[in-house]
C-alpha cells in the first residue's frame, strides 16, 4: 500500500536526520522511492548508521541544502527563522505532519503517552508478528532485532509511536490508539498540565478503538469518556485485560492473564519491572484486537526483546554490571530503579544527565524524590537539546534536590570525566546505570574500558 503523498523521485531533505524519529522517516521515504538527503549539527550514532547505509548526511546546517529540493522535513525544534527553512520557502513540512501523510491509506495504530511509548510500540510489533501479521513499524529507538528503528512491512497495518511534545500526535488518522499514561510534561509547549490533558482528550476522541492503562487516573478517565470501543489494561484495578498475581522471576515477570473475566492462562515476559509488564499488557490488547490467539500471545511474550537504552545491559567488570536507560522524567526514573532493584542485587549507582533546562526547572523536586531511591546518584552536566540556558538551572539544582529528598548525591561532573569518576566508586556498588535522554551513552565505552582495565 502507499500513501497519497507522492514520493517517487521527489528530492526530500531531512533536517536533524540524526534524530531517532527523523532517521526512520528518511529511511521510509527512501524505501518509497524518494531521493533523500539529510543534515544534523553533529556526528551521532544514528548519523553514522545512516552514512554506513549509503545515505548522504551532512554535518552542519546550510541554506545550500535546500537547493533543488521538492520538500524539507524538519522537527518543531527548528525555529521558523532558521536560514535553511527560509531557503526552502514554502516547501517545508513538520516531521509529525510528514509521518501522518506517510500513514494515509493504511490501517493505523498509534501509541501515545508520557512514558513507555517506544517499548510498547516494539512489544506490539513483536506480538503482531507472532500473530502472523506484517506491519510497517516506526520506532523512537533502535532494536537489535530490526537492526534499527524501522520495519517496512508488506501488509495494510502501520504501527508507530507518536510524539505529544508538539501536539503532532493529533495529526494521523488512527484506527487504533494506545495511551500508556498521561502525566505533566512538555510544559514548554503546553504551558499547563490542563492543556496537556486537553490534548490527550482530543487524541482519544479521534480514534475508533482506544487502549489505555486503567491503573493510570488520567487515562482511566479518558477510557470512561470514550464513546467508541475500548480496552483498559492494568494490574491493580478491575481492568478489561488484567495481569493477575505478577511475580518477578528469572529476570522477568510471570503472571496470569485475564480478558474480561476469562483467564487465558499463565504467561512470562523475559524483561524486568512493572513498567515492562504494563507495556506488554498494552501490546496484548492491540494484538488481541487484530486476531492474536492466546497461544500466539504466549509465544510472543516469552520471546520479547527490548529497545536499546531501555534498561539495556552493556557489560560488566570489576564486579559491576553496567546498564544504560533513556529515562528522563521522574516517573520513568522511579520505574527504572524499581526494575533494577528487582533484577540486580547489591547497591545501585545512578549516573543521571538531565535533559532540557525547562524540564529540569519544572520538575526539580520530583527528580530529587525519584533519584533518592537509588543508593547514590552522580549528576552529569545538563543536556540542553533544543533550549537556551535558563538562569539558575543546571545539574547542580538536582544535586540539591536529591539531598533534600533524603538521597545521596555525589555532585555534578562533565560527561567526559564520567568513566574515571565511576571507576573510583566501583568497590561500593554492584550496579551502575547511565541514565538520560541526551548523549550520556557516549560514556558507555569509556566506562566499560575502565571497568575491564
């Protein structure tokens, strides 16, 4: 199937091609016949992957990139006054709009929510594959099983996670939507949590079949008010699809699954933490909707693999296991720490790189409470992403918040010295997790070298 957006032989340039979302769209456009190019402000793993596959990716921005193109795709982080956008004139399109156009004429499944979107999307893809479906899949993270963040598919299903940060999740026409949870975030765009909730209410109202977490107060409210078909999933409440008696076992979770009162049997996911169980339940709800049998669910769940940088074990040395995780919101940090507590013995050191000045300012106290649940926290200099500095906002703010919450903060350090700072502490910890949505993964190789040296 194809969308109504004609791509054959069109010259399309992607700004921010190293971004995880943009890179997938570049690849998808190329697969549909477009002549693609891209640029980004700096080298990154994603840029290197694109270049290795033969794509023309320039480092740095230049108005000359817009010469002779039919369309320039960009994220909302790019200001409308940017020279490259101005050079492209009216032939520009936001990333979210471009994704929505690529989804036209497909039976679309979109995954939204404050936390867990990428893992839920990938789990859903794996269960649909176990049910012998052939979906196109767009992810906001890389997986080893896909060798990246895109699956082209040959069927009529298009599965993707959606971005609520700029309200672009409202653009696609969806047959099925998942809302994992709704919390306060992206206040730089919405201003207040009330506006965040309004956006999710609009999102829910625009779909036929709504899947949502019944244990999350805001999502539960959206389910109750949804006029169409729906399925609530949960662990704690009387949900349509419920995990019964979940128990941590062998690095994963064993549980019984009940669908609208009927017990489907015992199941196992080989990934730790309640967060992964919730994500798996959402995936089950979608897969059942599209014809999966109880046995196909059992097989698919038992073989689930995770997404890179989601509680990903990178290696070990000197008796210390090193993990990396993408958590960048207080709730995600709590969930990641809880999952590591379930699967790893001994003391835990979190090395956290705050992401965005506005998020650090808006949730400083909440970050402190979440990080205080580790045995100790080392802060890394803040990753600004698209933002300019804010007065008084830095990683030091979270050092104070952690200590005020009763935790133990070890200070704030530049990213480049993280390996040598960690190796000084290895005798005190058995697990270290590098956490954040910025570029903290750059420290992984150095930390492993120190641990194994």
